[in-house]
C-alpha cells in the first residue's frame, strides 16, 4: 500500500473524491479512462456515439471506486471532428466536461516515445486531475460557443472551401489545355464560351469531354459562391449583422472580410486586454532563451489560423487604402525604408496592431486613429 493510500485508509471515500474521466474519441470506438485521484485507473471501450453507454460506464465507475451516486464527475476530450455535441450532452447530465486543444497537451521529448490510445487516455486523465487541482496552465481549454455561434461559422467556411474548389477547377482546365498548346487568359471568364467554341475542335474527343465536365463543375461552384455572397449582402443590408456592417464601414475592409472577423473572433470571443487578442491569433513572439543563447523564433502561430491569415492580408490592404492612418504611418517610419524581408517582418507587427485596433473599434466604437470611413450610401 502506498503512503497516499495509507493516509486515506479509514476515510469515507464516498464523499472524499470526485470521479475523473478522459475520452479518446475515434471513428468506431471511444476509449474511456476513469480515476478518482488515488486508485489505479480503470479503462473501458464503448461504441462511438453511444452516449447511453458512456453514462452507464460512469455509473459503474462510481461503484468500482466506491463513490456515491451523487459524486461529481469531471471529464475531458480533445477538440476534433465530434465538435461540441458530446460536450453539451454531458453537461445536460451533470458532467463537468471540458474540451482541450490537442496542440497544447505536453508530450515526452524523447526521440522515440510510445503512443497508444491507452497511454493517451492515461495522460489526459492525469492532466485533468492536475487541472482541477489548480494547474490552469497545464493545457489550453477551448472556449465553448453557443449553438447559434457555431452555426454562424458555416457560411463563410463553406465560401472558403468553394473558392478553393473554383481555383482547382480553373487550374485543372488550364493544365489540360496546355497539353495541346492552347492558352486562355481567364478560364471560365466572360469570353470563355466564344473562345471554347472556336478552339474545341483542336482537342481530342476524350479530353474535350473531360474539359466540358470540369467546366460544368466550375459553373456549379461559381453559382453557389454567388448565392452565398448574396446571402451575406442581404443580411448586412437588412441590419441582421450589425457588427459586420460596423467593420465594413472602414476603408480596406469589405463585407466578406468583416464577416469572417466577426464570426471567427470578435462576435463571440471576449478579451480583457490586447495581449489576449494577439494570443488568440497566434501573433505573439516566441523567444528561446537558454543560458547565453537567445533566439527569436517568430510568432507562435498557436491561434485561429483563419483569422491570423486574414489579418496579414488585411494589413497589406490597410497600407493601400488607409495610407494616412497612424498605423500606416508607423509602418512607413519603422519598415518603409527596409528591404523585402524587413517589410514582411513589419507586416506581421502591423497585423497585430491592426487586430487590437479593430477589437477596440468593435468593442468600444473607437475608430483607429487617422482611419477614414466609407461614404454613407
């Protein structure tokens, strides 16, 4: 018997402990690992998606560890394809569940390390117990969106996927045409039908059919993009998206950009200061200092990738459309005389400052210093 078990002998363990559960979620099965902080963990497997089996196993685990039926249950799983439905179901049944960022989970730094679902479950269980013991920095807990906030992300994310498909179809058609030295400036553009009508005879029948099928898919994708963009514009014009309309008033920011920033960042995340804004985007420095070695590793890139990428693109547009703003003037003084490398470094710094300025604008209505608004329509 260990020293901890000896110290706990004779205590009423039905009220002294809570039940802890970690879940490894797979496509076909879920691996559950239970513990109470003093005894060896207990493991079991249930079919993926079987929430009734999970609740049944929780009840059996309480009996196994000698806990009362009213004992609190704390659980966790890594953010992934299952999303938030399981988190909400567990909360409905009184389980204190959290969803953790898998990239924030500490791992062994050995050259080779054993990795199995069992070891992962044990690791999650140990870290869950440490987190509830007060080690809040042991990992990053993903903030929970509401069902409506989660659903609001679907439109712009689908638009991004469709834009990628449009580029893929366009590039594919252009590559097929080059097999016969046929080059068109804009595949699928306004002059495509006329150009294809005068050149399709130069292409063999099988390749011609493939190009026409590829073009049909391109037409469908472009139609769906127009439909989704129309939905965005209508909601903004009908004043259903006030934050999007507020951001879109600034020059250099259009409705699609404002939509993504609101739905991914400003519309549901609450920040206490500018450091939290930059940290959420992964636009914070990551220094490496050990002894006499001091290296700057660049930004962490640990935040929302969609919003971070968009802010970098927006920073370049800001320089073009808001040249008289304080942010643009700061960039010109600090990096304007440097080469390409310095400007690329500087644009990241500008993106971070711009993110903070837009957060203050959406949160408190403070227009970025020197920035101009679009004329009222």
